[in-house]
């Protein structure tokens, strides 16, 4: 049984999600203690509980301690199974974080799998849906992994209610990668709002476009507005793109909230993206975190990230518990770094 102390590093939910996902994939039993011990409210919250329960269903796992507030949990997985999997967070908990956890084992299920998740598609402390669609998936595609994502409905904080559908055709062949330099033809983006005036999304887009254009980049930002979301909200996601190519991209985002001007949302996302691009790294800090389990499984890979984060180091720690891979990190937290796995 793999034993992991949930207080390692930042002591948040990332350890739980990655460890449980790798347990489901490898078939190795897991014992977690001190879950989210460094958070204001330690233990399993609804979002983490839903991710763990979904992984348990996917892997037919026997579990203990899987309840709200629990700081200890065991997870003993069985065989992975395809079919249909539905997850309803019942809050504005992040759809993306749950999907990230499910994706790790789902690419290696023998039969097709359909996943539907209800929750927050554009919420704090998590990648927005459009980031997953336009940054995460192209990077994973470069590793031989394909996933069909469809946004049914957006969900913002605090109402949630967003719906995302994911389809995976069955077992796929993971390939090692070497990702260093960043290529850019243009910058694209999506600015959206719901249950708010259309001009909110338009102003977000205009502010971002002005910032990026003044830096000399061609920019195309699509404005989307409807009233289908259960609650009001807005957001902007930007990403780099090389036309007619599937090379990896870097991205950035910003969320609207009451009292925050739409122009600030646009400028925040644009400035974040420009800072990332200036490093010349192939992956932004968020993708640097997400790619760790995949290069651990693939082996013989090396990636350059725009900024090394504590989340990335936590994921490396967990992956080394489940695999025989050895990681080398050249760089310090908060700086550009190269991560290599044998």
C-alpha cells in the first residue's frame, strides 16, 4: 500500500486528486492521512469528495474514510471500467479539477468512456473550461492522447450548475515529449458573460486586445454572451496559437466578479499571458502542474515551464511514490524551470 502524507508541500487538494487518480490507474492501494491539513477547513470538502467518489466508481475501488471532513482515507482500486460516469458537485466546485483527476486513468480504460460533470466551469483557483479545451488538450494531443470535450452550459460562482461532457474512445498510447521553446503566430481568446449585459464580455475582450496589440501580436478574441447560466458571471481566457499546427500553447485567464471592472479582467489576463510569453517556455505554470503525471507515466521526457510552482513539486512527489521514475528539476520555485524525467 502506498502511504502519502497529505500535509506535504502546500497541503491542499492536489495531493488527493493526483494520488487517487494514480492509484486507480496503477491498481496500487493508497492510504492518505492529514488530508488538506494546511487549509482553513481541513479534510474532504464536496469538490474533493466528488472527485474521489468518481475515481472509486471508475476503478471499482473499496474505500474507507470517504466522507465530508475526513482527514484520512484508504483507496483500494479494482479494474478500470468504461461506460458512462456522471458527477454532480451540487456546488460551484470546479468541473475542471474533477475532470483533470478523472482524465489521468481514463485515457487507459480498455473501452469507451463518457463523463458528464455538473458544477463550476469558470471559478477561482481552477483552470476555466476554455483553458482545458484550448491549452490542456493540445498539449496532451502532442503526447498521443485525445479527448472530446463539449461545454453544455457554463456555471459561475456561487451558483454553479455548469455542465461539461467528455468522451474518450478507449485505451490510448502515451508518448514521451520534449517541450522547450514557445512558438507563436497569433493570440486567440474567448470572452464570455451570462446573466449580465453583453457589453461586459465586449469590454473584457477590448481591454485584452488593446494590451496585446500594443505589444505587437495579432489578436482574435471571440465574444460570447447568453443567459443560460444559472447565475451571473464572466471570464476571459487567452492562449497562443500556431496556425495549421498542433504545437503546445500557453494560456492565461481572469474571472469577473461584482465590483471588478471588465477592463481589469481583460488587462489581467493579457498581462499574465505576456509575462508567460516573455519566458519563452513551452508550458505555462498551470500546464507545468498538469503535465507531471503524464510525463511520469511516459518517461524519457523533458519540459520547460514558465514558472515552477509548489503544486508542480507536490505532483512530482506523488508521482515518484507510484512510479519508478526519477525527476530532475533545474530551477527554483517562482522561476523558469526545466523538468526532466528518466
